[in-house]
C-alpha cells in the first residue's frame, strides 16, 4: 500500500515539474519521444531481419559446400565399388584365390602378366584409390605384392572380422592409419594416414569362404574438404563413422580451442539416431558455431560442416552499431531542427495570444500582422476574419430569428389549409354515404389517408407498415379509373412491418407499375397484379415490387437502367408515348435510388429486372433497422 502511495507521489511530482516546463521544451521532448519509438521499432526489426539474413546466407552457403562434398564422396564410393565389382567378377582372380596347392610356374607367370596387370590397371585408372588388395584363405597361395596376400596377415583385425560377419555384403571401415602388411618399416614412426576401406567377402558357393576383396582410399582424397585447410579458418568439416570416430584435419582445428566439441558432436549424433532431431546451434567458450550435417547412409557415416559465427557476428555487430549511430544522429539532427522551428513558431503564437487578450479586455481590435504561413499564420488570418464578421453575424442572427417566426406562421397557415381540405373531403364522403355511393366513399377515405400521409412530414423515416398502408390507399384511389382493378398482393412477415424505410420510397415504384406496366393501347388489360415481397440476406433487407405487365425489351431496359444510375439527370428523351411514359417513370425511380444512396450509402439502392412480354421487378436494398415507438420520427 505504501509502495502505491510512493509511486503516486513520484508521478504527481513529475507531472508538476512537467507542467512548469515551457511549451517549447515540452514540444521538443514530445518530438523526440514520438520519433524515438518508431526508430527503436524499425531498428529492432531491421537488426532482426539483417541477423536472420546473415544466418540464412551462412546456412545456405555452407550447406551448399556440404552437399558438394557429399556428392564428391559418393563419386569416390562409386569408383571403389566398381573396382571391387570388377575384381569380384574376374574368373581368373577367383580361380587363383581358390587354388589350394602351389601354382605351376607357367600359370603363375600367366596370372602375373595378365590378370594381375588388369587388376593394377583398375587402380591406375583411378589414382585416388590407394590400395586394391585380394586376400585368400589358402595358405599355399603365392603372394604377389602389392595386390595378392594371404588373409592370415589381417585375419585378426577388427575390420576384417566385421566384414566376415556380413557374409558377402559390403563393409565400410575407417582407420586412422594405413598399416604396412609386409612390415618393411618396423620401428619407424609413420605419418598418420587415415583411410576408408571397402571390403567384400567372397563366397563361392554360398557359405564357402574363399577370400576377401579390399579397396582403400586415403581420407584426404576421399573427402578433400575435410582435410584441406580452410582459407578463412572459419569452417571445418568432420567425417564421423558409425562407431563415432571423428576424422578431420589436425591444424588448424576447432577441436583444439573447444575440447568439448567432439563430445557434443558425438552426443548429438546419438540423439539424432534415437529421435531424428538435430540442433545446429552450438556455443563453447563464448564462441558460437553452426553444426550443419548430412547423413551418408550409403557408407554408414556422417559428414559435418562446422561454421564459426565469429566473422558473421562481427558483421552483424558492425551493422547494429551503424543502425544505432544513424538513429542517434537522426534524433540529434531532429532535435536541433525542432528547437529552431519551435522558437520561430512560438514567437508568432505569443504575438497572437497577446492580441486575443486585448480583444477579451474590450480593447479595439486594430489588426495583427504575422508573416509566413503555417498553422499559426492561418489561425491569425481566421482570427482577423472572425473579428471583422462578428457584427455581421449578430445582424444575421437577428434576421434569422425574424425568418423563423415567419416560417412558423407559414407552417400554421399550411396546417389550416390541410385541415380545410380534410374537412371538405369528410363532408363529400358523408354525402356519398347518404346517397349510398360506397365506392366513392371508400375512395375518398383512401384519398384522405394519402393526403394525411403526404402533409404529415415530420421526418424522413417511417415504418414499412405506414408506407404499405399509403400504397393500399393509392391503389384504392387509382382503381376508380379502371374497369379491371389492379390487385395488390403482400408477402410480408409481421416482423418486417416494423422496418425503417424512407417515406414515399415505395409509392413511386408502385405508381410507375400502375401507369406503365400495362400500357398496351386503348384496350385495358385484365388480371393485373402487383406483388410486394420482403426478404433478408446477409443482414440486408430486399423489398421486391413485381408486376405481371408487358415488361421491357432489352434496349428499353438498358436505357431505363442508364437513367436510373446516371450521376445527373439525362436531358434526352425517348420517342413515342410509351417511351415517354417509361422515361418519366425512370426519373421517378432515379429519384428514389438517389435518396436511398444519400441516406443509407452507395451500396444500397434499386435494381430493375424485366422480361419482355412477361414481367418487371424492382428490387430495393436497404439496411435492416427496426423502428419502435411512433411510426414517424
């Protein structure tokens, strides 16, 4: 509770201090605050976008290098597989390896000068192959270096035992050194020469072990990017076999400065085997790396491209500093400009304020001169105009008051005239009833209703119920003229009778149908019908006024629509009595359409559809609004 009071007191003190600052200081602070927010947002967004762009570019670039190296490895794999396959399918080789006794000198010479040369040619054709070796189970075999050996030399090696278990299927083995089978350099320390070996056991027939084929390739040729020194020392490739042995260059190497990286790679590969997920981000000793990898399922290994983010983060940091510097410079420049401009603007504002104070005290206004434009200059201009027109406005107010009194008298006079007409109609109606002229009496009743509806114009909106009653009165009055009356059919649900419509909006449409729908000459049409339906669609009300008249031809309908939707009233007219009638109806419909758009909006209005010789329908679209209380407002 005390903390809340302390915060309120601090806030009050700040507001008091802020209120005592000059307008120029507050405007300057407001400008800085308004600009600072968007600048920070744009800067953060730009920094994130640049950061993401750098990251995407780094991932894309190094993933491409990784894919290129993967393709190179597969090319070497295919070369090694072809070498094994060619040796495996050579009948002379198989016969020589299966020979259980000492070969004859002639056959030995023939094998040495023929088949063995072909084997050596396989290696010479692909210089990347380091060794092509054939191992035989036979202890009587005559060894021919560097290709044919007895398998007892390597039978105890783990990679040989692993290949034996595969029973004729290919086996891939990765070794840190290339051992000397002839043991010619015993006691000498050899340079580490990591290699990959492809081994395949020979069973002829199946289950009968004969020997082993081996193709070796040094890893520096098998995957040159893994052992080549990077030019920028920002990337390093790793080859990891299924036993999680890591092969890469020794110097320079990320593993020296980051001793936990090897363990992290092995842990992530194990997790990848179990879950199929791989996290490319790695951090050690404050340095960030990207661990991009691709599986080499064909040779049971993984190829990784480790990318140092040091240079990338340096570029991102430089870009960030540039953005911050640009923002600071921009805000400082804006502050200086705002201060100078505010000083100039507020000078004129003070002059205007002093002049207003003099006018408020009742002193005579002698004018104010403020050079330049802008809001203050415009305000001074309008203030001068205001002072020059005050007397005129007072005179106009007096004149308007007089006009208002005159309008009230005219309204009263019109009401008196309307009451006179109502009384006269009532007297004529009573006389018709006395003389038993019921048709005339009913017509006068309808006419009186129409007149009351027209004269009582207290607002633009009425209920649909009142507009329909007015149309019924209109039909009753018009049917006096016709031998065959017009039938009015209503299909309106009770709830829609409370809808808001514009007063006198449906009557011109019905009047248009009565006057023009059945104008076929002197002969009066029979079975004339006008149907009014109300429906609702997507929250909007559609009122359809349908007649079974002669309809409109296509060109007449097009001309009527042109009149309806014209922005201004057309001056031309159609020729002939019928066309002239339709033209008059078109103007009436156009007036209704414009009123609907004026009061409800341009999406509302009228639409006309017609079929020549059959019917015409006018659709009125308006928003759904229910009126309550008085029928008019």
